[in-house]
């Protein structure tokens, strides 16, 4: 292929690290390496990765340098872990580069999970590349800094459900928020729902799980956690 057909795509990357496990969602505990893409289209106040997007507090020229997709691919394929988690920020903002990256990883036989806030519909090409989508729509408390129409995009949520490769993950800090989860489940026929507590401190996660466990079980959801927080607290790169 000529370079015209296949541009040398680059991605703005916040960090990449291996030697850890998937800490959230259905693959919790699976050995994984991570590529954290920069930039986000939302502005959640409890965000634990503001350095990926908040240019008022961080210098994104330093925090979010460009890297070539081939270089990222070479790095990921050099890691021993079979599972590559692409997170952010919001990875779907950089759709073209993301798609090339996922294609390369899948062609090399890697399992790929994309962590997303569910507001940007995946393209056909991205879905065809074969990642799983861990979709985490923001509830009213977590997304209080935004109007509902910004944090919940009906068309995008439907598009994720239609892929058949999406699982849904909600961060909850008050049991009352489970009613919001149930309303979204009904409105969009969401499948494979896990509910996890909010927090960057192991004690807070554990206490939250103890509170949520009976309520989440009653509703038939999966009790999620943040395993990396339980193990390593707020340490970056885990
Ligand atoms: N170990 C580990 N698992 C994770 N799962 C989702 C993460 C994220 O930041 O999106 C994350 C993370 O930052 N670390
Ligand atoms: S969607 Fe995620 S990365 Fe973006 S601001 Fe909210 S919590 Fe942070
Ligand atoms: Mg995280």
C-alpha cells in the first residue's frame, strides 16, 4: 500500500505500562498491559486521570506526546501479557489511530479491551477489528459538572449494544444511584452490567463493595471492583 492509502498514524498517548492485571470489568484479574490515550470529551469532577485531558491543570504538550501507531504496536507486542487494555481519557476521540492500533494487535493474536465513556459510537472498522468495549456511562453524580445530554448519548449507547461486544460498567458511590443504572438498563437493553464503588483508596473500595454487594446481587448485576486500587492504591502505572 502507498503511504497515501496508509498514512503514518499517530496517537496522543498519556502512558503505557505492563506487568499488571485488568483491575475492572469482566476480565478483572487477567494479566494485562495498558495503553492510556490522552484527551477526553467529558469533564467529570471525580476523574482519576485528569492529566490525560485537563489542560488548565496540566501541560498536555508534556503529558500527551504523539507516538506512532507502529511504535505503540511494537511496544505492546513486546509485553508478555496477552491482554492489551486501551484506556484514557476517551480512546474513541482518536478513532483512526485507535482502529489501526487495534487491527495490528488483533492481527498478532492479542486480546483487546477498550475502556470508554460510551459517548462516541464506534465505527464499523473498529468493531470489525474485534476488541471488547468496557463501556462506563457516567451517572448524574459522577458527571454532575455536565448536562445529561453531554454524558449520555442515546445513539452511541445503542451502537455499543449493537456490537454484541460491549459490557457495561457503572461507578456508584451511593446505593440510590442503582435506580439510575436500572433505568439505563431498561432504556437501552444493556447487557453484562457490573457495578463498582468509586474511590482511589483501598479502604474506600472495600467499604463500598460491602455496601453494594447485597443490592447489586439482588438486581442480578455483577459486583465489580477496582482490583488495582485494592492492591496498589492510587499508584500511577498499575
Ligand atoms: N490495573 C488497571 N486496570 C484498569 N482498568 C481500567 C483502568 C482505567 O484506568 O481505565 C485501569 C487502570 O488504570 N489500571
Ligand atoms: S470520561 Fe473518564 S477520563 Fe473523561 S473526564 Fe470522565 S472519568 Fe475522566
Ligand atoms: Mg484508572
